[in-house]
């Protein structure tokens, strides 16, 4: 049952994110960073939201769906 709920949440989020991608404008992407904990940071952009886990061994991005945001994410993570 937990797997089904997890899958349903994941698919719902994927559909929601895909609908946001269709609404993106031609302007350059920008990302704002909000610390959640010492290791977790919330990155908010026009096309989607990403959580970054920052540790001694590197940075793990969770839900990095939009390729055009890669430079903006990289710039935002440089300061972390």
C-alpha cells in the first residue's frame, strides 16, 4: 500500500511539473535558495522546485527535472 501511495504522489508531482514547464517564458531562469536544515536547501525556480542535500561528500539534487535550469541551479549551489 505504501508503494502505491508513493507512486501516486510521484506521478501526481510529475504531471504537475510537466504542466508548469509548458507555461515557462523565454526569460533566463533564476533560482532562490531557502535553507531548510543545515544540510537541506530548497531551490525555487519558475519551472520547478528542487531540494539539495549538501554534505561533506558533495551535493545531491532531488527532482532536477528542467535541463534549462542547470546553470541557475549550479550558480545557486556555488554559495552552499
